[in-house]
């Protein structure tokens, strides 16, 4: 087997709670996730060959240079190569891909991946502006509502083409909040119900275009981490730790044009191409998956991602939520964790978090109430910007 054919597996993972974590700064979040992931994998810092840290930052934290902070987790990490990775809201998945490349290149066999963000200490108006760094500022920098305004315009264009779908967006929000109640890591564990999500009120105002507060993901602090290893090493580590190793059946990255003016904003073509390539690489169809964790930074994104993954035809994403296909007991459960909508969206942590929760699902170790019965294969879709950096993974237990 050549280096490029090396199968990379997940041998351990960890996840902090997401939310407004006043007691934990960026360093503490990184250290906690790193230590917990190594403990789960049954290793210490001396056994780690490389470290990749996903952090968006862009002004959220005065302390940058997150790769240097990772070494605070264990003295055995000293002198190990550590690199910070950034790719907008897909930063966590970018760190995972960098770690996979490190292993496949033969530079090491065990890699620690950490995703983290500390957002809640930043004023709300500044948050919106910092997130606009993930858009094309030359043309989109003055959109009212900050980054939410970008997706507000996408929603308006989608509605103009396919009809008003605000009720479908409310159904997605209600589903994800309901699912989040069973996720102990989620920032918001509260079932708001469809009626609240479908109405505009003082507690659920319009934020940008047709998007209400319940259509938008949360400003969050948090971290998540993975221990990746080549297949042989993963088998050795997990035989000792008792963790069920999880293999990447597919891991794909596709990048799209950054300016919305260069593409049709009503179709996530980059996301669709990432899903197409992932399913081809895995030699599977969408029907072979038992759940998907997808990037619902806004409810309009989740609905359009139904179309991108092939669950519905273009323009018909609302059908999937209206017919219950994406509920926990539906044809393809989507975001049983509550998604970014309820779990929270600490930018650098999100992609790693999605892979952690998917790994829990396919090993039958997800929290009670969140676990999808008999789940063996999970899809993960994480995107940066308005579907600019698109990452699709398919996970399954090693040997499945």
C-alpha cells in the first residue's frame, strides 16, 4: 500500500460543552479538548507525531498563534510539529484534512487535531463584521446584517425562484432545537416548537432578510479534538483503549468561487460537487447513510444542503423537512445533534465537532436520546463561507 493509499482512522475524540464559557479562555479550551482526546485514545503527548489546530480567530481573540497553545496540554508535545489551519467556517475540517495528509505523506502515524474558538467575549456588532471576513468584502462587505445578511440575501433569491419557504425554515429550526435537547454538549437545550420558530416577535425578530433569530446559529465558545492514526496504528491503540476505531470511507474538499456574483446563489454547486465526489469515493449512495451532520449555520443553508446531497431535487429542499425525512426517525436523520443551530457554532471547532459526533453515532456511543439506532455510516458536511470551502466526509467503524 502506497502512502497515498494509507487509510486514516479516528482512534479517540473529545468535545467540550459549547456556549458562553466565561471561565475558559482560548488556551483553556484547547488544552481541555487535547487532554481529553488523548486520554480517550489512551495515549500521551510523547506518542503524538504532529498537531493541527483549527482556529478562525480574525479578531475574536487577542491571543493568536493557537498551534503554540496546543503544547500546553502535555509536556510530551514539546518539539512536535504543530500547525494552525484556517478555512473560514470549515476550519475544523481543514485541520482534519491537513492531519490526514501528514499521515499519508509518511511524516507520522499519530496526529492530534484540535478545533477551537472563543467568540462570546466579542461585542455582537463586531461579531457580524468579523464573520464578514468569510465573504467577498469587495462586493458583500456592506450588506446589512453582517454575515447573516449574506444568507438573508441568499434566502431572498431562493424564495424568489422557488416560492416562500419560511415555514420550512421554521420546521428545520424546530427540529434542530428539539434534537439539541438530547445533546449534553449543546449550547441551547430547549425545544422552542414550530409555532415560535415560525413567528416574528420581540423574542424572535427578523435578523436579515426573511431570516429570524431562530434561523441563525449561535455565537459560541468551545473546542473539540480527534486523535487520527493510520489503520495499523489505530488498531493497536484501540485494542488497548477499548475505543471502536472509525475509518474515513471518504474525505473530500471542493472549493467554489468566493464572490456570490460569480455563481447562482440559489444552488450550492460546490456542496453538491463535494457530496458527489464523496459518494463516488466511498462507492455508496445517499441511501447507504444512516445520518448526516450538516452545516446549518442558517436554516436556509440546511434546506439547500438537502438538495446538494441529493436528498431532493433542486428547489425542492422543503419537501425533505415537510415529509419528515430528516427527523431522527426519518429516511435520513439530519443533525441529530441539534446542528449548529442548537449545539452552537464556535467557528474553528465546528468541523471537528461534527466529526466527533458522527464518530459517536457510528460506534453506538452517542448520548442517550441522540443516538440513531443501528447507525453504521454517517455523512458529514462542513462548509466555509457561503459554500465556498466544502468538505464532505463519510465515516464508518473500521471493518464495517
